[in-house]
């Protein structure tokens, strides 16, 4: 509500100007705002937090013969370099051939295309499963159960993610997003080794480091 106060001089005969001040009471607005906030809190749905399972390297010492050995054709190692650079090699690393380390990118034409090519069976099965869910042939519970079984396919690749000290958190998040998009169930974040660092340096040197090692050995 608004009140107007007249400060004119009633006693004097001559009144040159009437000074009027306006006072607005905002108290009802507080009640209305509280009602609106309560209304939106009751009518809106709060966003549910999304979680992602990530396999981290263990600090326990494990004998080499006890470590899990993956088929060379199904192993993919990603190395996150500096300046948003991304590299990969398939199977075991070849330290003598710097071209075994191949560059790629974080976009759909790079990493995603690589993962989809290596995970064709699982991707096709997941696509059919999603179509069944969209057409309401299966419910959410059955969809999740079947998705877990599909991702256990023996032909699915195993991805090892190795981040260098110069890579950023955004690089790692982008890679993890691609794991979900490409239905990669078997992946882990592991520490980068000295051999991987050598691969990076040797690739940047176009194989000159491996040549120096060969000459020194001779």
C-alpha cells in the first residue's frame, strides 16, 4: 500500500509549494514471494545426481604373472598429452617404431570413431536394445539388466586411460564421456609409465630417440 503525506504549511496564509512524499509498503510482496517459491518447489522436479563408475589403479603390489592380461587385438591405450593432444596405440607398445603411437582428437571424428570401430558388436546390440525401450517393448529394469549382459561381450575392447602431467581435467572428462557414448564397459584410469612417456617424446622427435638408443647399443 502507498501513503501520501502532505507537508504543506496549513498555518501560513501563503503556500508557495506543497511537498509530498510517497511511501510504499512492500510487506505484502514478501508474503507473495514466499508463496511463489513454495509453489515452484512443490511443482518442479529436482535434478538427480548422475554417477559414473571408474576403475582406479591399485596401490597394492601385484606380481606380473598375476596381472590381468588382455588380448592384444582388444587392448586400446589412450595417452592424454599436452595442448589437448590425444594419442593411442593398439595392443602392446612398440618402442622401436614411433609410428605405432597414433594421434587422434577428442571429437566425434577422432576418438569416438575409433571406439565405435573397435566395439561394433556391443554398439549394434545396444542400439537394438534402446529401440526396444523406446518402443516400450521392455521396461527400464529389464533394459538395465540386458545392457549389463551385452557389455560383457568378450569381443568388447578394454581401454586403458593414461593422463600425462600436462593434460587437463577437461581432457579426462571428455574421454570418460566417450566411454559412455560408445558403450565401453571395460576401461580404467591408470598411471602413465616411463615407457609411455618415451613413446610421446619419441613420437615428437619422429623416432630420433629410438635411433640414438640403437646406435648406443651398437
